[in-house]
C-alpha cells in the first residue's frame, strides 16, 4: 500500500471531514452514530488558534476499496483538491482513500481539555508553578488515528512527524487511554517519539475510562522527522 501525507485545510473540511470521522470511529471501535456529535466538535476545533491537520492518503486498486475502506476518489489528485465520492469513476483502476488523520491546535486556559488537565495536576499534588509551566505554551495533539487496515506501516509516525514539524510552541501534550503494559501501537508510537508522563490514570468528566496525559518538548529533533512521500507499503 502506497501512502502519502497531505496537509488538510479548514476551508475544505466539507470534503475531508466525513472520511476522517469514519477513520476515527473505525480505529477507535466506537459505535456508528456518534459522527454527528463529533463533527460539530471537530468543526469547533478547526476555528481555534493554531489549528493544523494532516491526512494520510492511500492509493489502492479499485477492487480493494470496498468493505472497510472509507471512500473512493474519482481521481488520483490531492485530497484537498477533489471531493471524495462514494464510488470510483467508471474505468478507473486506482483510487485514493483517506486512511489516517491527525490534528491539533494551540492550548489555552479557556479550553475544556486544559481545565481537565489543570484539575488533574492539582489533585495529584503537582506544585502550582510546575503546572503553570506545563500549561503555559503547548500544542494539543487532539486526534491521531489510522484505519486498522493501514496500521503497522509507519502511517501514524509520518502523520505525527508532519503535524509537529513546524510547531512554535514549547511543548506538545496529548491524552490517550491507559492500556495494561502500554501494549498497543499508540503507546509504542508516543514512547518512540520521546513522550513522557505528565499525569496518569485520570478520569475525564463523562468518561469512565482512565487516561494518561503525555508530553514532550518541541521542536522535534531533525533526525526524528520522517519522509512524507511515500510513508509505507504493505
């Protein structure tokens, strides 16, 4: 599978948002039907200062684009230039599908996620000056998801590299569900990128699962940045 990473633009979200939500729901194993609620939230995020997003686009034979694959493109042009249509054009033998999404924005005190982390640090006994330092200047890695059929080929690594490459904030922070032994691809990826613990086993309001907050200083080492085209084959 040939995959390339492309920048996604907020003004074109009507083209890529539904396929991206499909990746999100599939990768997370969530029930269908939550897309509408998440769509509104993601649109709100697009308007936030410092928002940036990248997508992973796979070029596939059209006979492989059924089943769990998202959408088929009418052409092989860049994702942000063409609408993703539900069927390939007659006679096409190749199609492009969105198989990964990553986005984030600049953190701020009036954001819910920021307030949740601030509360968690206070409850954990973190000194006020240290909490203020962590939350003073950061990029929130809000979403990073790869379709299960595209996992294991470096797609997540390429998306994360592209998203963090030119950030000007002092650090990047994220939250991810706790996993026994940190034994999944997400944890492995974050540890490879040098993310360390900020707060563990925190329960967000409205979600019974324990989460970990992880972070690392920016910028990324140049040696750690990955080539974007192509990013993997299977």
